[in-house]
C-alpha cells in the first residue's frame, strides 16, 4: 500500500500522507471470548492467510497491485496476519500505569481505559513496567546490582518480586474484567539476563499461549543472571526488545506518560514533539534533529531514555516503534496498529514509511497528549 | 536414630515412643535473611553434609552406631541435609487457607500464623490450593474438562487463573511480610498434565530457586494438557505428588482444615482420628482400619479424599506424609519436621516408623485440632 501511495505521490503534487493503517480492524463477528456485546470484540488472531489468493488478485486490479507490491516490497506491511503471527508488542510503561512518586499507586483510569482500548487490538503481547511497584524495594536492597551489592539480600529480592507481582495481578485482573483472555507470564525464574540483556528466553511457551488465542502479559522482573552477581533486573524495555527480536511483530507500541519524544523537556516552553526518528541497521540515528540516545534531555522526560534506547534497538530490527501517551485516543489508535497524529515513530531508514512532512511541526501538551499548535 | 531406639526397646520393657524428630532444628545463628531478631530465623538449607565424617564416627560410639545405622538402614532419616536437598514439601490446603463457602475469602489468621510458623522450617517447598479462589470460575466455565466442555471458553480459563493469582499474590506477600524469602512460581504455562497427572514438570528452575536459599511457592493452577481437551486443572495435591517424586523430600506435610483423617466425618460423635496409615509399594493400604481411598466418608471430611489419594501415592514413594490442621500448634511441629501428637501419618509399610501404639486412640475435635479424649 505504501509503495503504491509513494508512487502516486511522485506523479502528483506532494500531499501530507494520511495516517496509514498498519493492521486490519478486528473482525466484528461475535466469538466465544466476547463477554459484553455492547463493547467491541476482544483481541484474537485472525485466521486469514498471509497473501490473498492470486486468482482473486488477477480479477481485481487494486488487489493485484497490492499483491505484487507485497511480493516486491516485503518491508511493506501485509494487510493480513499469518497464523500464529504476533501483530503488536505493547509496552505499558511503569510511569503511564502508576504514579511513580507514590508507593504502589496504580493510575486506575489509565489501566481501565487501556484495558478497554485493547479490546479492539489484534494478536498482541503485553509487557508492563513496574513503576512505583518494586522500584523502591529494588533500590533499597540493590537488587539491580545483584549479590555484589553490600545492601543485597535474597529477602530484598523476594520483596521486590512480591511488589511487582501485586501490580501484575492487578493488571491481569483488570484486563480479564474488561473481557480480555489475559494470562500472566512472569519472567522469573525462566528468563535470565547477562549484562542487562536477555540471555535465556522462553518464547515457545509464549507461542503456545498465543496459539490458544490468549493474551500473554509479561512484566519487568527481578531475575537470575548468568553472571557472578547472581541476579538483576530484567527491564520491561529489554523484554520488549527481546520479544520483538523473537516474534517480529508488525508494530511495537510504547505507552508512556508523555505524548512521545520531545526535543526538550515536554513541560518546557516551545517543546516540540519529534514525529519520526530514523535509524540504520546498526542502530545509528540517521534522522531526528537534536535527538540522540545519550541526550540528557531524555532523562527528564518521564524516563524516556531507556525506552528510547530499547526502541532504537527494536526499530533497527525492522519493527517500527510508536511511542505515545497511554490512556489517550492516540493510544487507542496505536493499539489498533494505526499511527496516531500525536506520537513519535521510530523506523528503520530503509523502510518505505512516512516520507515527507515536518517531524517537528507538532507541539504537544504533556497532560493531554493532543496537538496544540 | 529410630533403628537404635527400636533395638533399645527390645532390651527394656516397651515404652510409648517419644515424638520422633525427623529433621534437625534450624540453625539459630543470624543470617542475612533474618529480618526480625525477636522471631526465629527463617528457613534456609543447612550446609552440613549427608553423613558425619568416619573419623569422628570412630571416636564416638553413638556417632559410630548412627553412622553404621545410616549405612545399613537407608530408610532411617539422616539427621542432616545434603546440599540442595529438600526437607519438606508443604501443601497449604485450599480449605485451610480460605473459606470455601465464601467467594474469594482468605482465612487471614491461618495464613499469617502459618507464615510465622514457616520461619522455623528448613528447606521447604510450598504448594497452596485454590479454595474459594478460582473454583467458582473453573466450575462455571468447565475448565477442569477443558475445551470439550460446552460451557468452556478461554476467557473463563483466564478468569480462573486471574482469581487463583490473586490468592497466590496474597500468600506470597504474607510470607514475605513475615520475613521469608518467598517467590511465586505459577505452574502455567510450563507444567502440563495428561489425565490429571503431571506430564511435563519444570523442576530444574525450582532447584535453581532453592539453591539461592529462596522459598518457592507454587499453586494448583489451570494449565495446558497434552490431551485433546487442551486444558485442565493441575491440583495442588497432584503437584505435591509430582514434586515429592522429583525432589524426594524427608517429609510431606498436608495442612488441612481438619486434624487429619477420621474414620467417619469429624463432626460426627465418636469420630476417631486415624493416627497411622501404612501402604505398600503399590499404594495398597496394609494398615489403617476402616480406611480406604475410595471410602465415601472422606468426601465429607473437608475434601480429604483427593488429599488422601495423593498422600498414598507420596507415601508409597517412601516419603512419609503428615496430615494435620493448619494454623495450630500441631502444624507448627509438623513444619519443623516433627510428628505432632494429633495428626494422621501415612508411611510405607517397610519403613521403620512409628511402631506400636493405638492409631485410633485419639479422638479430636474438628475446630481446635487438639485431643479431647
């Protein structure tokens, strides 16, 4: 589709591209997972095949062109999912989900809104952060530095895990209450890390869960490491990166507490939202003025630095990343695989995805996540 | 030790044997897991070797005899744990932990008392049941019969799991609050069943958790099956059996809502507690008057039937089973590996364990679990 749109754009005067639809809308037929008929049906993988049948393609010119386009441009997202394919890896950021300044406090409105929005999503995997759950304990006992830290104890490790599990149970319960077949898959003790990167993943079990039409929910966790320090923190961002590498979803969505990546702290005057950041196959930034992964500015934009570093690693794999504000209408669009007007997109430079446009044109308020200029 | 005691008994007039100590008391030295100095130190595996050094054995006659006894009678429990050996598999029964007649209601007193009692325990693995959590949902959606049931849906499956996870989080949080380094290990999706028996276990991860001195907490769960019905219930009792088979603990403790197995419903007049049930290597009952695993009476004694069937399977492995009432002083003794005066013991018939005594001599009240006649 995009290749066709770009070809058309070259023939006619350039127009601002419409928000592209990455994924088909979910089927509207009722299914056995559908608990509340007044709400949209919950997520499940569509049974349709990867490419439309060539016979139908030859009968309809647009379908034929789309089919040819998909054969020639594998980078363009196909409009249907292969059986067992994951459409979305969604990171529910700890700062979006909880009040990070208050001990074990959930932002109930964001959680419940996101749960309802996820009903219109298709074949997602959810990872949530810890926010104000676990972070206090992890800091007190030096869990991130493991047994090497003088403050460390295994009791502190279990306190950290117990706290994160409390949030995890609430997240899964909220999703289930919204009619989603969510099941929790805590990474501990099956996942392991080495130098903060996943060294042992358990993706086969996750695929088995997905194959049943269930909605797997993972979380950033305290895990064992393959190093001498024995244990450490597996961040939700790194978990997203590892899952994106293993599952190759169509899109990765980071729901943050801010509307995206800004060129300066979003509460500063004239802060501008960066619309698109392009990276090459090595993860180097090739487009995105005044943005770098080691920019200090990102440390004060709601903890976006780690998110941005993980997002860059995901984008270089060829999986586009959309960073937007959780609980907003923009998040609702992103969770349906559509690119909202207010977000930051990270894409690989050789991908035929939003060409043209001024990526610094939109200034957003932090609180609402909507365009103000 | 018991072989020696039996030899002495043959030389002198028979005396009622004292309550045998199966396990050494935990070390009293403070360790890094010890949060509250006024309470006994929490569980951790002792570092001592299996047998005392032969040099020391030859210097001290009693030690020498014990060493010889341990060499000759492998059935006699050694007094020290091998590194990584599991001392206890503890089943916290759903009826002991929750009010089964009331939706998602925890017996807070039993939970907190058990958490404090577990601090004096040594190298345990805990399995808890679901009680009034999960059972209602599992029944509503026919989860136990799987996808073959007309009521079944995967949303019901996730509702069942979400409910059990809420109990699990509360149990782990209570144990951690009592100063125990507890970590939750839900069986789903890693464990699988076939015909209600474990067909795939994940014991390696559990051993890794134990090796760090952590306290693993598992629970009865809704899991995938290897059969056509796709999913089913892995009961906490079957989980105990599988763990006992894999880990070969010194003792398995079932904490129930009643004092043990009775010859009739425990609230009936003249109900007598059966002290010892002996089974052979095939799991057939060889001692225990009026007791059979298919007796209807056990279905009305607080759901003891499934517990008893699992306990028989564990006892035939050579692991003695102690069934007693949770939250009582008897449970406290059992959790230290000592046999309380009010309980039901299941042992294999070729084991040199409690000889003599009238196993139907003690009648117990249901509520207190203490001897009344």
